[in-house]
């Protein structure tokens, strides 16, 4: 079945010290409801994607907490799948509608990360990995992805500057997105000369620690109101699990879960990969965008970095990728990321993406990962904007 | 639609220091699959109910983690709604089937609590409440329920011993349940003379800190295999949110969310309250069982304690309540509790409850709460055992 996206709303992404997690969730939710030309009372349920609230402030039970703030007494659930929590909440919301139980649901992805020190938040993030194997041995997410990057670069005879191209491109996109955490460009030289985090990944290869929220109103039916938005539908939705620990994977230069998820999503949508006009993919590190694009099938293995350098994945290229700025430059409030990816696609498919507008965009794809590729969620969206 | 319960499995509840959270989840899951006469490969998805894993060990992302342990690469999601996480996972699993996406799902409720000190776990549990209002002001869950107990006893002119009757009854039931954490009886005198925790609640009014896991296999269709189990179906399922903070409630001597949830569940099931033969309710404290029973409508306000003293809620009474021993005496591994309640009902409806078997049980109800009544989940089960 098709699920209609009636409204979208997100906060600025960044270090938002003056706002609490619930403030951010409320702000995004109210914007989404307004964008949908609806009232809060029209909603049947709330699905909250969040990973770290318990670790950061001790607050769990976010479903009821956010429902209370919105003055709603409707079913409210928190969904957690590490950095894929946002897209997982969308996936569950779709099932809630498809089951016949709900007509309209609010999806909120939210994360407040900057209240912890960098060391604390890195430790908390390791909860997304096999904590008792990888975390206790001192690995961080940067070092997990550095292992993948080392293996990938060696296998395909590539250099660190090939990865850096992703950062340059995504920062360029972010410079066109006023809600991005880092709305400015960086040069290849700046990326390559930035401090090393986990060899070969430098700080400008890494997505930042971010506060932010993103919300969607999903519906069984299109709303037909004066001034209503250009219709955008979700036509494919899939979620696949792989092993949590990296050591249990056969090949760390590809994402098995992503490969399976894209097959399932394309089948559900009844389209071919070639029909996809643009994509938001999970670039928590530059290497992650490269491997994601190849695992999705957009590029042959070992070729996505060169394609990036040629400008193919720029918003004016043949396959625009991460026009929002991606996790890298738009920011990565982990529970919000998967929802923000879908918001960026909706903006593009409606023709509301401003200076970064992709021309003739009709079908978009979002891919959100949890852990080092342990959970992959893929959504395919279709717009009806023929402008 | 009816959802079939094909298999059930649970671990012993208690202080299980030699087993990890994943060990417990696996044990319960394997038992449930075996009980269903199925193979793990027959499953389409996993829904994990868990509240505290991040706080206790730092491990989040339990969906993929548990799927890896079971050697399954299927969609796996963690659902969190404080102490209602278990029933919330059931509620989501039902939607997954009803949506047409899955045919058979595994629900696992799991919690490992005894790896923290009592003070630490009490702090972590406050994540279920309005942490920045109630937690920071020094309230614990015992003191939140003590506020309700004070108000309730005063309103209805009752005494502490009226509450204590619940503990005596539930310990009696636990003495008949080999998997209970406290499989022994207590006397009214023992309860009343036990150390005060939060006036008027004494330690024997409180549910314990517990490790444990419980699992269900839910299915769209009944399995017809040789030796298959007596069919039990879920015919009603509802979830309602109320305010997280106690101060925002109109009346703390009743549970608004429970009142609404039972109405919705009865409507979905197409039955009347009088048709329910037995119930598992959320007795995190003795007062919680009393208020829950009245909010569900089984007893008029102010009368459930006296009915308990008369034996009406014993397994051989007119409305058996918490034949498992309840949270009070079977134990309360928070994410597992809502699933364990359903397992107890299945045992009773199949006629497999041993020494605590309720006679002629056909319809059972489970009510699971999150926070101080902020999330209420009600399930209604129907058995086909006419023995």
C-alpha cells in the first residue's frame, strides 16, 4: 500500500543547549502538523525514534513524555534501533497504518547529544555495537569504520583523498541548507589536513555530535485541503538485520543488510533501481557513503569515490546524493537522522528544496543504518510534482 | 483480527548473575519456538521489549543483537515504553502481522537488572517517570506509588493491612509457580512488619529487582501440527497514554489510561467485562493491583482490597488475579513483565498451569503499566480449552 506523507517539520540541527529533548520534539512536531494543514487532534498515534535519551539524561519512556507535551492522550511508542531508530520509527508507523489501526500517525526522530562530553557520548554510542566485544576492547565507531575504510582502500587501490571527496560534496550541499549544522564548504585540502581520529579517518571524514528533531505526518489517504502540499508517498519500506559485531561479517567492504534491504524495497515499490532520481544515504563517515552507494547498487564496487570526485553525486549530477548535507554536514542527531533523510526527499520531490533543488526529481531513496551496518532501513518515496 | 499464540517460553525469574541479557533472551526464545513446534527459520520478525539495557550495560540496539544470537537476519526492533515495554512489543508485533508484512513474529521481553546496585537501578527506573520533574526532586517509584496509596487509603478509609492482603495472595500464587522469583508464602504479619520503604509501602508491598526473559510466537494462522498446542488467540489489544508526571493527573486514586484501554480492548474483542475469567494486572506495588482492578472495572472504587481479603482474587476465587504471583512475587524484570503476563494467561487457558490452574478459564486479561500509569496496555486472550 502507499502511505501518504502529509507534513514535514524539523528543527535546526546543531548544538542546541537552550532546548531540551522534549522542546526539540515539540518544535518539529508542531511544524509537521502545520505543514500538513492539520491539527494535533487529528493524530491517532505517535512513534518516537530515539537512541540515547536514557544514557544522556536518564529519561526513558519518551512516547508518553512527548505525548504529554503535545497534550495528546494517544498511543505513543519509542522505537530504538541505534542510529537507525528514526527510519525504524517510520517503518513501524507504516505498519501501524497498514494494519488498519491508525489513519494518521506522527513520527518523531529526536536526539539530544551535546549535553554529554565527547568521550561520554562516544561511549554511549558504542551501545549500537556489540558492546561486550567491541566496546569493552576500546573500539569506537570511528575505529570500526576506520577498519572498513582500511580494508576498502586497500582492496580497490584508493587513497584517503578519494574518501575526502564525499566530505567536500556533502559540505557543499550543507552550504545550501539553512538547517544544517555546518552550512559551509570545505576544501579537499582542509579535509586531508584535519586532525586524524582513527586512521585513515580524519575529523572531517566524521559526522558530528548533534542535537535535533525531525517529524513526519503519515496518512492512509491524501489530505485534500486548500493550500495542501504536493503529494508525496512512501512506496517501499524495508528493514533488515545483520550481525552486530563486525568480526562476524564475511566482507566488511560491503553492507549485506543494505543489499538485502534495497532488493526488498524495490520489489515492494515495483520499480527498478534506475528509476531512482536521488538518494539520502547513511554517511556517518565518508567511507560509509561510499560503501552504502555501492551496496545499494548505484555504483560498481570500488567506483563510488571516483564518481563522487567527478560530481556525479552532486545535486546537479546524474545521481544526487545527500543533498541535505548528509549526516556529515547537516549533522547526525542519531534518532532524528532517518526521519530527516525522508524530509529532505519530500522537499526535493515537492520542489521546495531551494538552492539545492534537484531538477525533475520524482523518486527518491533513503537508507539509514544502525551500528556498523547491523540494521539497514530503506524507504522509497514518490512525488507527484511534474514541474 | 485474531492473532494466534503458537508458543510461549520464559526463564526462571530471579537474580541470575551467571546469565547475560542475551543469554536470557535466547533461552526464552528457544523455549517458545520449541513450545510452538517450529524452527527459528519460520520467523519473520523479532520485537524486543526492554527498558534498561542502555542504563545497565550500555548495550542498546537489542533487536539486531538478539537476532544475531539466534542466527537470524530478519527485521528486529526494540520497543521501549518503560515497564510496559513487554506488552508494547506485543502490541507492535500484532500490528506487524495485521499489516500483512509478517506471518509469524517472535516477541521477547527481557531485562537484566541485578548487575546494578539497588540505588543505581532505582535511579535508572526513574527514567520511566518525568525525570526532570519527579526524578530530580528525589522521588523514587516507591514514593510515587506511596503518594497514590496515601491518597487512596484516606479516601476510602482503609488501612495498610488492606494493601498487605495483595502481597499475601500473590506470594501464595508464587508458591505454586516454580519459575517465580519468590516461590514462598508470606503472612499478613510479615508484610506489615517488613521494613518501611516509602510510607505506607513496606518492602513486602513492593515488587523486586529481577532478571528474566519471556517470549511468545505470534502468528496470523493457527499451526496444525501433531502435538501442537491448544489454540489461544489474542482478541483484544489496546494501548493508551496518560501524562508522565503524577502532578498532572486529575485523580491519582484511579488510572485514567487503564480505564480507556479496557474500554477499547473490550470493544475490539467484542466481549463484555463480565466474560473475563482471570486477569494478570500490574502490581508493581500492592496499591497498584488495587487501583488497577478498580480502573479495569472489576470492582467498585474502594472495594478491591476487601475483595482480595475475602479470597475473591485467589486462583480458586471468583476472579483469579495474578496467578503467576504477579510482579510482586513472580518478579518484575521490567521489559519482560508484560510478556510474562500473557504467558501466564496462555498456561491457564491451555490448562497447563499445574497447581495454580484456574477452573474453566476461557478468557483472560493482561494489563501492563509504564511509569506511574502513563502508559497502559491491555490484551484480551481467548482459549479453546473446554476441559
